[in-house]
C-alpha cells in the first residue's frame, strides 16, 4: 500500500476548544483529499478516540508517534518511571484501533543529537554526553518498544523518525526521510526529482493563509507585504525571506498582500506537487508520501494545506488531485 497523506498537529492551541464536529470536518477533508494515512506528530498529543474512529471509517491509517520531539530527555528514575506509565496507558488505550499502522518512538531526536550540534553549542562534557545518550537509549530502545511488545504485540515499532537526516546519504535508502533541503536548505523544487527516499514522512513549504483568516487578526488598514502583525503570526525565523526567495525564482513580484497570498499558495502547491509526483512515480521503491503539514493550531503563516478555520490553500486542491487512485504524471 502506497501511503498518501500528511502530518497532523493539534487543531487548537487550547485543546479543550476542539469539538467532535471539528474532528469530523478535518478527517472528512483528509478523506476528500484522497488520503489513506495521517502521521500524529510527536510534538503534539495522543489524540482522543474519536480521531482514530473517524480515520478508520474513512479508510485512513494512523502513524502514531510517542510524544517526544526535537529534544533530549531526562534519565533519572522518576522521569523514566513516568515514561513507562505513560507508554503503558496510551498503548493499552489505543491498541483497539486497528488502523494504527505503527508506533514511532520520537520525532527527529536521534537525528538532532547526531547532527544539530547540541554537544558543541552547550559545551557538554564527555560524561554528560554519555549520560544523555544513555537516557535516550533507555527510553526509545528499551522502555517504549517493550511497552508495544507487551501491550500491543504484533504492531510495528520504530525508534525514531527519521533515522538519518536530509543531509546524509543514508536518508535516501534507509528507513523514512524528512527531506528539508527544499525550504531549510533553500534548494530548488527540482531537487525533489532526485531526492526520493524509500518513504517520505516529512517535506514541506510555507504559504500564507486566506485573506479572511488574516482578517481575524489584522484589519485592511494594517495591510502590507510583511506587516508587524503578520510577522507575529510567522514563527519561522526566516520564513518570509524564504517564501520571497522561491517566489522570485518563479519570476513573480507581489506588490500587495493579496498578491503575496496568491503567489505563495501557488508556489507552495507547485513545489510540493513536484515532490508528491516524484515519490509516487518511484513506486514500489518509494512507498509513502506524507507532507508537512495537514492543519494549523492558530491563524498563522505555515506549511499547512488548510488553515485553522479549515480554508483550503491551493496546495490542498493539488494534493486532492495527486492523491487520486490513478495519477497521470508526465516527465
């Protein structure tokens, strides 16, 4: 089965605000976009049962991260016992959902430790580094796989996603890949044609949300290409600069906010569409395409295909087209 889908994050920053109707609307949108898998990202939450039930009704598999992401974790006995309790509770709670495709220990922690330069930046001693890495091994190579084996025997478990980062050659032929050479590395979209891994579990590009969503926090009197309020709703340190770089490569020159919204969305759809096509063309060597990200948790400029109010960006229409059962791709 070729996995077609996206990464999912919590639907609101305030979790109690999410209603059953919100879940139904979002999962229905994923199904209408011809998706068959959603990845619950390790920086979010273990979702309510209704999420899994709705996915099952719509034929959508769930990649389930444990809730660990982009950080190293303590190794003292109190914390490790807490992890054991959390893992046992969540695995026993969720194991009844037959559409959980796999359990994954964490998001990008192994890759971060080996390639993000934390040891040097924080001036860690060899003894501290050894203890921190030992704590990692205890959680993700011992506690969590044992919990899955004990309480959900037979379901797949992988220690981390990805095993190798996008700058390493192995990421193209071992395990799954988060390819961020496009966006973080400012590489051209055409790079997606050659950077096709065995399973693409993250790749993405930002676009502005619809004008109605921006009106939620900014009046027309404050409109400009990069207003202070827009910058407040853009949490990537060089997000607007990166968007501008790719827009310029397409020889587009926005003169006002409406054009910036439109251009950013068509560039996002064009780029991510190239990636999805390349990954689907490479079946059966590549067997999955999950872009970052399905949804938003607040009104924001982000990588999502739909904004926090459910408005579709151009990307979502492109995804619906490219995730059909049969895709015609000319190259």
